């Protein structure tokens, strides 16, 4: 497969890492969401995959994958082409179709979150090959971020309302939009109300759920028969279903969302964060520690 044009662009990484300006209205799980996804993934990496990740992380990461997982939200302000890679939109239908929905505003195929996950996975398969022409540090940082994004239900939402961005409402007393509620507010409210304002406490609870309440579900979450690409396409389908059944459900312009919405949607957010972590580890383990039959070039679908 020919590399996508975006791989040919190169800004010095250090410039990007120093550019820590927070964009207004960032369009992704908030920082916390991405950090939590990656903290969970780190727990499930094989020894070989963990070593490869360590090798690829920039020095500023301090050896922790989770520190670089929000990076792509800053990079989009320099790499403008990367903005559409954080999401996919459907024409107001509760289903995702790669051929119909995975493109940027200029109609370039593959320029959506599903295409990006497969593309950066594909690039990372060249790790250890001396002729790799990719910046695999960036490939890893993009991949870790986008696997988080594809699990945020409204990152696969309706085109018409930009994944909930144009649905203005009140979250308790604060004015917000629906997309932001799912990126940030549900998580923030949980951390404040349930975890003594500590994100680490929330991560610990998610990890405990994984070894306890969800342990039977993990093999199901990991189930990915697609050997030619990741199962990001399936994760996007799950997200649009969750958008229809939970995120958009009973929501209209100017509504006030409070306890009813929070308590019924928070379990969905918890589960999506955990699934994203498990699946990111699965993808990285397949790339860096797959058996012979697993190691095949991954193609964009
Ligand atoms: Zn994002």
C-alpha cells in the first residue's frame, strides 16, 4: 500500500511537543479520557510490545505511553490534514459504512478515524525493518490517540450536527454542547463526585472492573477475526449504535441534562474507556509480538 500523503509531512517532533497550547473546543475524549485509555492499555502489553513502545516513545514521555496519548489533539493545529482523522460522520443513520463515511471534506477515502487506525497500524508493522521511512514515534502517538477516539460514541455521530457539536444544552448548570458532554463532562463529573477528584482513582476502579466484573467480557472485546486490518471498523459501528441509543437519545437543543442522563450514560463511558484500553493493547501486541501468521501487512479496508 502506498503511504498516505500525510506521512510525508514532517515537522520536527520537538516543535510539536513544545507546542502545548490547548485548542479551544478540542474534539476528542478530553485529556483525561485519553490518558485513562492508555494507562489501561499499558497494563495489558506483552513484554515484547512494551519494549517496542519504550523504544519508540519520545524522551519527554518519561517512559509512559499515557503521557503522549493526548498529543494528537495538539498536533492537529500544525498537521491540519489530521483533523478529520479523529472521527467519522454518518448521514444521520445508525450505521457506519467505510466506503460511504470514511473520508475528509474533500472526499479523500480513508481520511477518518477508522482509516487512520489502520494506516498507523500498517506503518508500525515496519518497526524493526531498517528501511522504514515512517516516523514511527508519531505513528504510535497517533494510533494510541485514535483508538481512544473511535470508542467515544459521538466520534461516530451524525454529520448534520457534527457529532453533537452543534447541539447546545446545559450540563447541570453549565452551558455546553453534547459532544463536549461525552468528551469531558461525564468523566469530570464522575471524577469529582465518585473519585475524590482523582483520575488515578478512576483508573484503578476501571482496572479492578477488568479483573472482576468485566473479566468474562474481555475475550469478546478482543475478538478480532480480521487479520488484514484492525477491527476499527467494528468499533466504529459500536460507537454509532451507542450514539443513537444513548448519546442522542431523548436529547434536543437547549435541554438541561442532569442526574438521569449522567447515571444512565456513565456506565457506557466507563465501558468504552476500558474497551479502548484493551483493544489498543491488542493492536500493539499483534504488531510487536504477533505470531508469524499474524504478521501480515495491514490494509485499509
Ligand atoms: Zn481526538
